[in-house]
């Protein structure tokens, strides 16, 4: 159970085909979600238009888009309410800021995508501080796929990302406000990793979107 002040968003992750996305979006309206993320893949703007017409729930997307021009077509369609650029994918801090500023001109909110490490999170928080249309920040502290290492393990001062009641202070130190534990990075690099996207299959054996 969660209280009335606890926002819930549902990520379809582009795994749902258009007919089912429409039906799910309509069925979920009763829960007054914060937003539905990627109801269908962003390669199909015409499908996103149709899903948006079938629900009053805000639509979010953007983690798979990589430039202002990728985002521009969705702004002009007028069917998304929240954009989710990723500072690691979308050209860095300056380009992500441009995307956020463009979003403001179209009355679209920003929720920067960041299921990544401490540098990406610090950069995202600095962007949040200067984007008036930023409203929520994704982060991966304690998330299930951080096996064998946690985001804070690579920080000299791990309490810089100290969340309380769902909020975190913007780091105020030099640069992005964090100091990386370079020895911890070297240790991790010497081990390497073998993580790769899981391969999901449907009941008939066909490959499914992860």
C-alpha cells in the first residue's frame, strides 16, 4: 500500500504493441498514474499519437532519442508530456540542456533518464537545478542490476547522494560536485564485467524487446 502522495509511473519500455498499449493505457487511467513511459517504441511516432488519443495519462519517452532533432519531431506532434533525455546518450550536458530548454518552449516537462553511475547522476542533478521544467530524477541507487558494486562505491564521499523523503541536495563541490574514488574504479576495471542485455522470448519462442 502507498499513500496519496506517492507517485506511481508505469514503464512499458516499448515492449507492448500498439493495440495492447491502447487498451492498457485506458485500463490504467483509474489509477491516476504520474505517467506512462514508452508505451510503444519511439521509432513509431504514429503509434504514440494513437495511444495518446486513448488516454488522459501523461506520456513520457526519450531514453532512446539522441539529439535535439530526434526530440523536435515529438514536440511538434504535441503528444508527449514528459521528455527523458539521457546525458550520456544525448550529447552531454550542453545538448541535454538544449533539449530541456526546447521542451520548455513546448510546455513539456523533463525527467532526465539516468539508470547509470555517479558521474551521470551528478551531471543530471546539475541540469535539474537549471531547468525550470525538470520535475523528477531517475537514479539507480540500490537497484537490482548493481550486482557486485554500488553507485556510491566509486565516490570518495558517498553521502553526497543522501536522499531524504524522496529528495536529494544538488552537489555543491567543484565541477559536478563529486569526487571519484579512482582506486575503486581501477579495481573494478581490472575485474571487468560480462553484463549484457537479457534475451527475452515470448511463448512462441520469438525474440521479445528487453
